[in-house]
C-alpha cells in the first residue's frame, strides 16, 4: 500500500472523531457542518458565525489535510453581505477559531492560497506569519504553542 492510500484510509477511519471535534466549534458560536465533497484525503467543513446586523462570516476549513500537514487548513473565508466587509467580522471569526484550536490542543492553523495584499494584511493582523519559501500557494500559518 502506498503512502497516499494509507493516508486516505487514516482520514476515513478518523471521520467520526473529526466530525465530533469540528462540532465542538459550536461552543464558540458557530454553526458547523461537513462539506459534501468527493475529496477523500481530507475532511472539509464550514463554520458559520452570525453577527449583529445580519452579517455572516463563513470559514471553510479542512481537518486531516494530507498536503499541508497542518491540523486545520482554512481554504476560504467570506463575510456576507458584501456591505458588512471591512467591519471586523472575519477577524472576530478567525479569533474564535484560534481560541477553539488552542482549547482542542491543535498546534497549527494554516490559511492557504493567500493571494493579494489585502488578504496578506488580514492574516498578518490576525497573528499569522507567511510560510517560508518555497511557498507557491502563499500560505500563512498560526502556531498555537500548545
């Protein structure tokens, strides 16, 4: 059996435990659900944080990510409606995710595919540091120091 097949088997065997782990993020005010996908080498979820004035920030993340080897990989982050962007809702959501990660003794949170200057500033402002080169995806990482 090759390494990839072994990893996929490990991920699939971990699914129930990871679903339970992701559900504990609800204690931080999120609604959490697995994301339906054909992907078999990681476990994708979406956490939705609802804020006053009908602002919603969604954090899409993977647990058990084979490529990044991080405990949590944030793949997408968005606040809706667009008029609510720039008001700190995404930062509040990320800080809640980081607090949850620390409580769960998860060591590393990674933001992947950070492309533009605004996004780089956002992750830096929230305590993430840019991964060293080579870094083709422009990843940023936060180490919880557990």
